[in-house]
C-alpha cells in the first residue's frame, strides 16, 4: 500500500495531532530503516506546498481537520497528497461541499501535482461534471448499480450532465436482466 493515497469524501478529524507532525510522521514511515526526514527540508517543502494551495503557514500547527471548514479539509487533503507524492491517488468526491473558490484551489493543486509527477495515477470519483471543468480527465467511466455502463473521454461526463442517469440506468437494468437470464440458462 506504500505510495497509495485516499482523499475521503468526509475527512476524519485527528484532535491533538498537528498537520506538520502528521505529515512528517507519514513521510518518515515511507523511508527505509535508519533514514530520517530532514526537518529543515521538510519545513521548506511543507511551506512550498502550502503556498501552492493558498494556505496560511500557521495552518500547519492546527490539529488535523479539527474544526476545519469543508474547504479547509479538502485543501488539507491535497496538501497531504502534495507532500506525500503518492503513485496512486484515490479521490472520493473531493468536490463535495466546495464553493467555487475552494474548488478552483483544490483543482489547481491536483493539476500542478499531475504536471510535476506524470506517473501519478489519479482516480477521481465525482457525481458532478463541474470538477472536470478544472481537472481534465484522461478517461471517464460512468458506474450505475456498481457496474461501468459507459466509458470514453471528457465528452461522456458532459453527456451525463446534460442527460442525467435515467437512460443509462434503464440500459443497465436491461443488461442486468439479460445477464440474469443467461446465468439461469447456464445453471439450469
């Protein structure tokens, strides 16, 4: 699981643990035995990443997500992703509860991280196309009933936003009934 990052829809609060301590400890855990995170390098990196996300440096001393607004929690998650530099980032409804300004800051952070690390894979889960106005996906997959019912480029998200799920739910229902009939034939 080393190198995997999960941004939660509802980030957990960790009272009593500062963001700086949390991130330094997480970085330390990724190092080989005997290696140490250099405190000065870490501070410099943390401040640089906070600037990217338009965060006050004093924010680093606050307890993780404790008393944060929705936008602060989401920016904190992108800060974590920026400092930890995962190879795979799973972002579960990161746009949930964000106003337009916070959405743009978060999206800018994600885009910058993708530019800096083109090998990083980002799986962005969202119910709304608006996040994709700022983070351009390489591929879009639409799930209905736990199954992928449509795949393609960004145009798939635009079509979904315009048409809604109704047609795709009906298509999934028809395919599910057909599959169930095939399974009954096989097991009969």
